[in-house]
C-alpha cells in the first residue's frame, strides 16, 4: 500500500517509517489532521476515529511504551524498540 500522509508529532516515527521502507521520504507529514486533509487518503500515524472514518484506510505502528515514555518526544530508536507490527484499518461510521 502506498501511503499519502503521515499524521504524527514525533519526528522519530517519521524517521522509522522511512528507515523501514514503509513510506517514501517525500511523503506529506502533519502534526494536526483535519477532515479536509485525510479525506479519501491512505493515512498512517495517529488519528481519532472521527477522522479515521474519513480515510480510505488508516494504519498505525502500535507502540508498547513504558509509562515513563508516554507523552514524551520519541526518537527513531525508541520507536524501533517498542514498535509492534503495522496494522491497517478501514473504519466506517455505523
């Protein structure tokens, strides 16, 4: 799958996704999503369901972070250490 957009505030996640070949280095990245920029796109990162239901697909790298790293800036090394497998969702409003 070719992703159109990364939604994250963590530069480390962007670096990780590029390093692993999940996205190209020229992908659009935003820290704050809105309906108009996610509508109909293949998005990876972090989104609330109110926005993920507008995407064509939404993917994430689940992180099993220890308590002390929650809410902190994450490096690429942090992401690599705590990353799960890529998961893709297709969210619909019922």
